[in-house]
C-alpha cells in the first residue's frame, strides 16, 4: 500500500465505522475499561505506556471470552482444511484435560479467541476402543471441567466423496445434542459436477439425522463447502456458526475468523466503543491538558486488545521500541492532547467527556486501520513511521465528525427534554 492511498482508505474505513458505532449504541458496563481518577496516573513514561498496552493485550479474554469449537468426522473428511480456510492455522496445542482425555487434541489460536477441539476420526481408537465411547469419555471430561474450557458448538463433517452417514456418526451427534451443544453438519470437498448427488445427500441428512441445530427456517443446519472458496459455503458456515453460538461468543468468532474483514473490524470496534465510554467517564470532570495522561491507560489498553484480536504478537508491538509502539505513543498522552486542543476550534484548554470519547474513537480507528493492514500484509510494521503524517489529517476529520455528532445528539436530547 503506497502512502498516497492511506488517507483515502482510512476515510472510507471511517465512513463504514460510523454506521457500526451507531448500531452498537452504548457499550455495556461489563465491556468498559476501568475508569481512572485524576490522581491515579501521572504523565506516562514509555515503560508505563508499554505496561498498559501489554496489560490490555493480556486481558483481551476478559472482554472477549474465548469460543470453543469441536470438529468431528471421519479421518480424511477435510476437517483441518476447513478450519484453516475459516480461522487460519490453529496449532498451539494445550494440555486441557490431559489426565482424563485420551484422544481429543485442544489447540488455541494466537489471539486466544478460539480453542479448537480436534476429535479423532471414527476408525478404531487407541487399543481398539470404540471411537464413540472415546468421544463420550472426552466430552464428559471437557464438559465437567472449568466453564471456560467447555465446548460451545460442534461441526460434524462428511466428505462428499463418501456421502455416507454411519451409525457411529448418528450416535456422536446425538451425544453432542444431549449435552446441549449445537451441531452444524458440513459436507466438505464439494465438486460442481456432483451437485445433484450432493443435494440429494443433503436432503437425506435433513430427513434422517437427528440432533443438528435447527435454523430459523426450521431446517437442520447443513452447509456445503469447497474449503478454499468463500462464496462456496464457507461464509454461510461462518454465518450459521455465529447464529447457532451464544451471543456471548460472537465477537470471539468474528475476531478469530479470516474470511470477513468487516466482521473482524466490527468486533474490534466493540473494544473501541467500550474504551471511548470509559474515557468519557474519566473526563466527566474536565481534565486539563497537562494531566491528559489520565486517559492514556484506557487508550493504550484498548490498543493492546485490538492488536491481539488481530493476531499481532506482544513482542511484535512492543519489542525493541517498534515503530508501531512509537505511533501508539503519538496517539495518546499529553502531547497528543495538546495537539488536539490546538487543532479543533472550541475545545479550549481542557479535555471534557465529549472530547475524551471522540479522541479515543479517533485514536482507536487509526490503530485499527494499522492493525488490520499489518495483519493482512498490506503494511510493513517496520515502515509505518512516515504514515502518521498521512493519517493525522484524517484522524482530525474523524475526531471532529464524532464531536459534531455527539454535540448534535446532545442538542437534540436537550431540546426534547425542554418540551
């Protein structure tokens, strides 16, 4: 991405953002960052700033609870390819349930927003054990364990080449359903020249397989995928997964998936909106510019959360005083506040709740823009220093438009209350 494209693309992102923030409304108190009192924070050193950013990175799971997905099906059914196509590679094996689970392999993604439970195929298990009994034992161990480790939803996969539902499959799906785990059926490796046979197989599943999650139209959830082609079922599977999952985990699903950039940005904007609400609370009594560092822990914590949501490592953000970290410092703290009050008419010499909120939205959008482009390979994180000069004018546009909207809303509310 050339520097000349930065301002235009950022402005397009902000136009998308305004609609999403309007739909969100006020974030819940549970999602908001802790408000800071004026005597809590002095002007921040780089070490302090790094600590707050790292703290946000570490605590993402507190505001975006991890989504736990089980994937089942015969060996060779394309389970790994399916997961990789939607969520990317999920390799970090964890030892959940190691003393009691024998075959299931849990893996976490780097951001900590997804845990994948990879169940064994339906061939004879270890020591000749029945695979369904293995699944029952592992499910029992997992679902009786800590709440944050329990399975929230399952995909059951059939390879289109076999088009066969075995008795063991029915038993496994029934076992999952009996534990109130929504199950979505997935037919993988679908070929265009076999669609008539595939659809016939799908109709058979709809009529004969009990235990699949029922969609709003009253049909069992069943998706047909080609693994590498989003238009060929992957996006539908992602949407069905979001619909079937508890609403608590939808931000984690959106954060973990790699298919839909808009959904990922929407999840990140939930963090930004929560931080903006906290910043407004911290500046309910207007904050002098000289003590505007009171807002920096909120803003930096938000940046740490967004960076992790996009899979950026903490070392990659902070290590060796990276350009990305230096840019974070320029978007927060007393120096940034001084620039804002000079640039925006009518702000004066203090940061009030409206300015604090709008400033946090603007800084958050700039940070989101960079994390999004770095994660997608469009921007080199080691070469972002000069980009701030291109971003600053649009950051001011964002801040001013957000302030204007807030003032308009406030004026409308005041006029309504006086009637």
